[in-house]
């Protein structure tokens, strides 16, 4: 009797393998191999380009130095206060801040004052004359300063000139956005290669890790697809999740330097926010693929669809100058929190009520991201920690755990395949 059951079991499994072989012959393994080769090519291309830029930056005179303002400041129209150095300024979500005084050092000849500006309106006056501003009456329809980099020639800033820097923060509601303080801390002098040099010096590791996560997701999907000899939605969803995680971490690392390649402050902001909205879409879709209960699938399908709609609407409202995309977080972030809580409920229900092993595994693996996203969502309105610090750690842990589990499952699959062949 036992032997008959085993024979039937392996006959069914053998039929599945034959069907998989037929399916594999139709789609061929070449696309998977091609994806893997593209991943490797892109990594080497990136390293080559990055090395070239590094060499070029080091060969040029890209000496830079941080500059502070020494004098006095006023916030939100209050009394003036003495300020030994703008480095010590404490940004408590002020809407306006004015700094008067002198630079801590003079700008060397043939150098430029470099002022990266992100999510704040800025106006710099030298001896009462405006030399730089990102305020545009014609284009300021949605109160969106975006991200830009201002370059002011040293000839426009005489030695010991009187400086007046006005910064206006349209996002004072979000306590984690310390836009005024970030602008003050990024004041430097140098040349066109200075920002590239700063990017390479401070964010090379972050960029490599982000790209590695993206390519690992694509390569893992291609490799596992060949080993399974089948295309599974689980693998595809994991690949999408890994790419979304990598893009999110990349955007979080280089958002201040995006104007080096995109000469449009609003488009730079859209790039950063789009990656922030893409991540929950990938997460909801991944959980939906892994749950089995019909009600859970329906709920996650609705949440994924709504998140996609919110993302598209937010981008188009910004492009047409109707609503600031950053301010849509007031609506979208609570929705994301609701979706995350729903994912947890669905996975907990299937893992402990229905006793489904796959849901339990997924729940354990995404716990770092779930906890991190909830903390960061609260941090948006409280500002108790640096912006998006927790979600980066949580994402990295989740991707590592997920890919480990994927390869462990694939190894188990190969073991069962060998056992079947031995039984034959």
C-alpha cells in the first residue's frame, strides 16, 4: 500500500517535471542567461565609469572647504541672536530663517561658492545685492523648490563682504526634513568637480550596496529560474522587491547630487519621491504573491492597485503644477501604514491560524522592513532621528534574508529532484 502511494506521488511529480521541461523548451533558458550577463556587464561598466570619474576628479584641482556664516540670525520674524557659526544652528522646523554676517573664510580666486539646496527656497545677498536665488515667480505655482545646486563665482563675493542668506522652508510640517540646517552644512567652495569628489568620498559604499541589491535581485531571479526550469511569480516578485529596495536606497544616498545630471529641481524631487512610493508597491505585491487565503489576496490586490494609482496621480499633479508631490505624503503615508498593518495581519493569520509554513517564513523575513517602515513613518512627523535611517537598515536585512531563503528553497528543490531521479 505504501509503495503504491509512493509510486503515485512520484508519477505525479514526474508528470510535473515533464510539463516543466516542455514549458522550458518553449521559453528557453537564454533570456535568463542574458539577464545574468547584463547584470555582470552593468556592474563592470559602473566600476569602469566610476574609476574614470574618480581619476578625473583626483587629477583636477578639486580642493574644497566648508564655509560657515559668522554673525547673527533670526527665525520666523523673531529677535536677532548672535551666531558664532552657522554650523551650530539648531533647525527646529522653522518656516523662515535669515542669517547675516560674514563668511568664515574668503573664496579663493578662480573658485566658486557651492550651495546645494534641497526642499528650501534660498536667496543669497552680497553687500545688499542678490547673487543667487532659486525663487522664480513664474514657476513657483506649487511652492516646490525641489533640489538644485547654486554656483557663485568668487568675483561676485569680495573679501570680507557682508552676507545675508534667507532660507524659507515650505515643509515645516515634516519634522524630519531639516532643510535649513542641511543647506548651511553643505556650503563649500571649489569648482565643477567638487560635488563629484564629495559624492565619491562620502557615498561610494552606499551606491555600491544599492546597485548590488538591484543587480542581485535580477541575477538571483535569472539564476533561480534556470535552476527551477520554470518561471515563478514568487521569484519575479522578489526580483521587483529587491530592485525597488536598491533604487530607494540609491535615491536616498544621492538625492542631493541628482542636479549634477538632471537640470530641473522639480524633476529631481519627483525622482526621489517616486522611488519612495515604488517601494511599498513592490512590498504589497510580494506579500500578495506569497499569501494563499483568498481574502488576503483580495485585500492586498486592492492595496497594491490603490498605491499605484496614488503614485501616478501624485506625479501628474506635480507635473501639472497642482499639488506638491512631497506634501502628498500627508495622505499617502497613513495609507502605507494601513497597508503595512494589513500585510502583517494577513501573514499572521495564515502563519498561525492556517499553519502555512510559507507565510510564516515570509513574515519572519520581512519583519525588519515592517518595523523600520513604521518607525520611519512616525519619524516623518516627529523628527526624533535622521531621515529614513531605519528603513535602509530594515530593507538591507530583509533582502539578505529573502535571497538566502530563495537559494535554500532552490537547493531543497534540487535535492528532491535528485531523489526522484534515484527512485526512477
